[in-house]
C-alpha cells in the first residue's frame, strides 16, 4: 500500500546537521529547513513572505555532506510525531534529500 503521509518541501537548511552515532553502528542527522511562503504582493511589486521551519531527520549517510547551513534542499519523506513534556513534537523523516538546483528560466 502506498503511504498517504507524504511530504515534500523545498527550502534552505537553517544550520549544519547535528549527527548522532549509535552503538549499533547506525547514524542519523537532524536539521531544520526554512521554507518561505509568499502571501501577498503589494501594489509596488514588493513580495511579503513568512518563513516556516520544518524539523527533519535522515538516516541516509550518503546525504550528510549536503546538509550545510544555507544549502537549498529538496526533502521528501513522511511526518512523525512524539510527545515531549506532554507537548506534541512533529518532524519529517526524510526518505530522500537532494540539493535543489533552481531552473534559471523561473524567477
């Protein structure tokens, strides 16, 4: 069955990834991605936007080098949640992380 809890975001990495190593030999990286949402364009052509931040984790060691502060990324994965101090905490578990290369034709 295809997963219905899919997320795909494109944005800039907020900081270098935090790497965690476990006794099993597995490693994971956690990081945040900022996505700007343009919600209005003024009569003067100025675009107003607000940034949204998404927390992400990945277990794919092959992409750890991509996760650097300011790097434009495309993250695909699914949302997961935990309770921390009785408050919900949601994050994206990345199944794919790629460098974003903008189309020069788009502005």
